[in-house]
C-alpha cells in the first residue's frame, strides 16, 4: 500500500518514530510534516535521536490561530492528497495536523487510520478535544490505546472499525527509557540529584495563554517546596516574557530549553515527581513509576488517575503540594499495552487496502 502519514508536532514525531520503521518494512510511506512545530528542538532533534526517517514533505504551515492554521493545512493537504492519491492516510493524536490530515483524506474519499483514537478529556474548551472528536468520526480505522478509549468510541457510535492496539509511545519508552535512565549527564547539566527534584512541563493554551492562569502557574512552581527543572516550551517562554514573569520564575527554578527525547526521559525517569499539563508526559511518568501531578482539571489519560499514580490539581498550589506528598499505590498495572503497539498498527493498516 501507499500510505501518506501526516505529522506536525513534538509528540507526533515520537509516535511516528515507533511506527514508521515497521510500516516501511511492508508498505510505502510518504511522511508529511505540516510544520505546526518548526523549531529544531521540537521537531528535527527527534528525527536525529529516534533514528526515524525524516519528513519527505515539509509544508511549513505553523503559526496563526487554530482555525486559520487548520484551514491552511486542510487546503495544502487537500492538494497533496489529490496529487498523490495514496491508499490510506495515517494520523496520530489530537493536533490541528491530525484533524486536517483526517478531514482532507475523508473529503478526498481516501481511507483514514487514526492512532490514539478514542481518548477523551470531555472538555470541549480544549482545542485538542475538538480535534479528537471530529477526527474519530471521519476515521475508517480507529486504533486505540486502551479498552476505556474503545468504550468511549462505542458510546459515540463511531462508524469506523475500532481496534485496541496499545499505545505506540509505550513502544518508544520501553525501548529508550533504560538507556536514558542510565545517563546522568542531563541531571548533572541541570544541577540536580536523582530523586530530589520535580520535572515540570507546561504548554497547553488553557494553562499559559491567560495571563492570570500563567501567574498562578508561576506561583505554583515557585512554592512547590522542591527544586524544579522546567524545560520550557517556546509558547510558554513567549507568554512568560510578554507577561514579564520569566525573570521571577527563573530566580526560583532551573529553566532549560526544550530537550530532546533522551535528555528529557533521563530527567523524567529519575525525578521525585512530574508536574505537567502534557498528555504524553502523564503517560510516560506512569510507565516510569514516577508520580504525576497534572496541572489540569481533566485528563484523557484517566486510567493513570484511577490507578492512583496521577492527581489532577489544575493550578491549585496547595493541592499540588499535597499531591506531591501523597502515598503511592503498591501496584502499577499495564494500562496501555505491552510495547508492541506499532506492529499491531501496521497489521491493521492492511485492512484498509482497496
Ligand atoms: N518531550 C521532550 N522534550 C521536552 C518535553 C517533552 O522530548 O522538553 C517529549 C515527551 O517525552 C513526550 C512528548 O515530548 O514524548 C510530549 O509532548 P508534548 O508535551 O509537547 O505534547 P502532548 O503529549 O501534551 O500532546
């Protein structure tokens, strides 16, 4: 089969890194990068580190509002799919690139496969939640990480074929976390000792775009009562600079540039806890057995909360400190598959052959 894969941001590079190799062993893949994330440290570094094929097409469509960006992507991908006429389109996750890829394919009557289908935070104020819902309803093949995600899709009566395959990010974490965990370099560079610091990330619109919420985030991080290491997403850096908060935050935390996967995973696997508004990072903390405190009031990765390893605190500083001091559960069941999801994704793609 000829498959066009659409990616555009950091976690999609990680997901494609799991799938592209096995996919290319059986099919022809054209990897299209929309340019949603165009900074080297959010995109190209993953190609180098994760030894994945680089994008075959780079559309450079980053910037602008969600609506404008999605519209530009939809137009460009419509043209590209019209020229290429692949047998299927493959999309990952919940970004504007996911939605544009899926919708452009559905409109061109090309079968769509969605990896990480069925995830729901049930918060329609999140741009990602809209992308998830719309993408799932235009997809022909819905590849889900957990039974909970399959149940969500059954409740919504989606038209496509739903298959529980596990999470492809688990494949990457299982492969690379042991190597990353053994590397002290990133801890030394950050000036921290294993088990003594918290690793923080924040970049969602709902956390950083409103100056009042941004100020609450800053106070939460400064008052957490442990050394904080914060690899700073460019969006968050820009918002902190605009609000005049960057220097205040820098005075009480260790701010780093966005890190490559291995350095980030080294810091994550050795942290006392993780504070994050990221989806992928909640899941990776769980896999590493590191307690997570999520800076949101909903999550699509509900199983990590139910298992007792993740607590939702929104931006409540007191709740965050309490969550940091909590007792941890004795067990950590396998929630998102066995690390062989990519093989199942590739096998399922064959069902879309015309
Ligand atoms: N990540 C990284 N460097 C960083 C922060 C995160 O490599 O400085 C990785 C992380 O390990 C995970 C992915 O990026 O695999 C998560 O991406 P992000 O938080 O941007 O997106 P989300 O998962 O929230 O959609």
